[in-house]
C-alpha cells in the first residue's frame, strides 16, 4: 500500500532530511500549494499550524510524493506526540496527501509570510 505525503520543509528535495523520503520509496508527483491557508513558522526548521481566528494565513508550498511507508516520516516528525499528520487538499490535483502540523504552543517567532520555506528558509541548498 502506498501513501501520499505533502512536504514543505526539510523533507523536500535538496534539503537535509530528503534521504528519509528516498528511504521511504518516494516518487515525486507534483509541486503545488495547499488549498487551505495555514500559518508557517521557522526556527531552524519549518512548522505549519492551522490559523487561529483573526490570524493572517497563506497557502503553503508543498511537494507531493507517493511513498511506500510513513513509518520513518512519522518517526522524524514525532507523530502523533509532536507533529500530527492530517490529510490536506492541494491545488491542481484531486489527491489528498498527508501533511504534518506542528504543536500550537511552539514558541517560534519567525513567520514565513508567503508559506514557501524553500525560498525563505535558511537551510536550503
């Protein structure tokens, strides 16, 4: 059984944890944005939260992959105790991949205003 996962940070191609995607049998399907708007923070690695009422939010840029297993990705993200994965809708496709959401009380101060950590993040190469 395969799974779909939408990644927005260190699991993207060219970033520090992409080897876990490779180890999970990742096949890149598309690069797109989420249909819903979220809030993204950075503190050395990105974290996405659902917006609270009155918060400005933006679609998040994601790479959608088909993977053979979620076990290593869940381990990295600490699912379900730290990051929690939920299905999301993405633009340009009818797939609903899993995406990892961070805890609400994370204490991060740096907002990624445009929802694109690849452009904004400090660890991409």
